[in-house]
C-alpha cells in the first residue's frame, strides 16, 4: 500500500511536455462566406436574438425589413450598432441585413451589435483581435432577475401597513 503512493519527483520521468515548455500555437482562421458573398452570425442580448448577414457594400443597415433609422429611432441605439464598424475602421464598407426577435429595443440593439461583430470576424478574420479587445464578441449574460413569491418584484417587499 505504501509503495502505491507517488510523489511529484516520481511523476517527472513520465515525459509529458510542461506548460512552460509549450510554445504558443498560431491559429489561422478561415474566411467563412456563402455563395452570395455574405457572412452569417447570431447575436444575443437579454431575451433578444438577432440573425445577421454582412456583405461588402455601401453601409446600409436593414433590420426586420426596415431601415435602421426607422427601426431604431433613438440615436444611442444606432450608435451601438455602428460601434463595431467604427472600431475596425470599416464604416460604410458593409451592408447589414438582420432579423431580430424577442426583448425590447435596447436588447435588440445589443444583439445586433454582437451579431455584426461575429459576422465581421467571419468575413475578415484579421479583425478578431480588435473586436475581442473591445468586448464586442462577448455575450452580455445579464438578464432580468425573476420575481420571487412573497415579494412585489424580484427583491422589493410589499408596502408595510402599520394598521
């Protein structure tokens, strides 16, 4: 029984490469484009899901068949959608066509932004480090907290009545 116990010194001769000895592996990503010259990606935020197609063009953004000015009336939401293009210096170089379901306008704009970012990385793989460092490829996991029983909302108590 005592012979079965091994120490770290005994395991060194097993040979496996250590983490320090390994050299970083260069990952080359392939360009993913369909027959029409588009890249497709899905973006999510809160309860909103956006299916996004990106192709080379004049900078037109169409959301659920409407122009972005009509669909996202608030300038802040349009600014969110334009962020991936501004960070990568690709403004007015891509046409975006997307369908969005679920959630509200703010969540939908966040979903479209993530979808555009992911589709851009598929169209031009060299843009990935810039978009990743900006946080555009990360799915924002914050969602509305559920309502609990015995509470007015998720955490708010019912109003106290003295009498």
